[in-house]
C-alpha cells in the first residue's frame, strides 16, 4: 500500500509517467485496475464512495493499493475524523463522550484510542524526528500525561512545523500524519504498514 495525494488525476499522471516506484525495487509501477470500493465517513457524517487505484510492480509482481492520504487503511472514518477523536482523547475525555461528540459508535472510538496506545512510542518517536527535521528552532513538547497523549502531541507539533516550513496553512494534521506514517498510524503492532 502506498499513500497518495487526494487528486485521482494527479495519481494517474504519476502512474502514466512512471513516477511511482515500488518500495521494494524502485521500479516504476504500472496501473493495475482498482481495489475494492469502500465508503468513508467524513467529519459531518457524509459517506464518500472511494475506489482506490491499484498498481503493480513489473519486477516483483506485487500489487499496491494507492490509498489517498485522507483515508487510514481498514478504517471507515476519514483520517481527520479519527485524528479529531485522538486529539480529544489526548485532552482527557473518555471514549463514550468522544463518540457522542463525533457521532460515532463508542466501540469504534475506543478502538482508535487503544490502537494508538499500543503504538504510542513508535508514533511519538517518528513524529518527533519529523518535527525536529522541519522546525527552525525545535522545542520538544512537554509530557502530556500518557503515552497516547504524547504521541498525539508529537503528531500535532510535526504538522505545525510542516505548515510553517512549507507555508501551507491549509495542511491538514491527520492527512499529513497518514502520509508521514505511510498509513501505519493505527496499524496492528506486527504490521509495518
Ligand atoms: Zn516491486
């Protein structure tokens, strides 16, 4: 799986120009149909149909799903929705209250928070490295009270550093996080992404 821009035309252009490389072999990927259609819920509960492009590496014959950065693998909610829940959880709210706030099932929200909890140090460490690389004068965030909260604070700090460095005020924190982590933000511990 590769994490791409939101723009499907841009993705086709990269494919047709041979500018998407297989992570294993650095050979250009070729278009290879589409992945199964899925439905993604946005912040306002709207359901967006999505049919991600698939590409195949001619060297190793692996196929890769080209997933837009707004989407986390195996999650039905857009990355910004999941991220909003994680930010609120980092602020100390329980999963039921967050679920009511976001209009999502409590079990779903609990799943996001627990999964990040199991990967907290990996995520914190990755995004702290990114923040240090992007910020002019990096200041490590102070401890936020839990491993999960520290991870969220690191993601938010890295996205803010990226907005400043690239002058992109519109850069969305959790799309950025999805891209930087290659979609593995909430991956199972054994799954590198
Ligand atoms: Zn390959």
